[in-house]
């Protein structure tokens, strides 16, 4: 079960990295740098750094969009960003939480 969640996580992280090259989604440079690094790790190192990945994803969510093209939508959504990148980041966080939950079973 854990490998299924890890496989899904890797796919979502790859999707997030590809979204960074579009103008329809926002991925911060620190988050992009980290996820590109994380993708190069072997599976054991990916698992070892999963808590760092989760922190980076959470730090990249719902950043302050004042002065950007997303400001009006962000404010209308109570400062929650619903762009594709944030949606994918939330999926990644959910997979990480499943991996954590399954680790103790």
C-alpha cells in the first residue's frame, strides 16, 4: 500500500514540476528547486526526506498573492489559492499523510 502512495506522490510531484513552466500556475522557486532535487533521489532517500518535502509543499501553499495576476481570486477565496499547482500540492500532502499513516500499520 505504501508503494502505491509513493508512486502517486512521485507522479504528482512530476506534475507539479511541469506546472512550474506554465503561466497558469504558480510554483515558488524554493519549492521548485526542492522538488526537482527530491525527484533525483533514490527511493530510500525520497522516503527519508518525505517530511522535508511535506514542509516545502505546505510552505508553498497559499502564499501571498498581493500584486500578482492571482490576487483577486486569492482574496475572493479567503486567501486560499485554487490554482492547479496548489491543488496538486494538496494531493501530494494527502499522499504523504497516507504514507505516514501506513508506516505504522
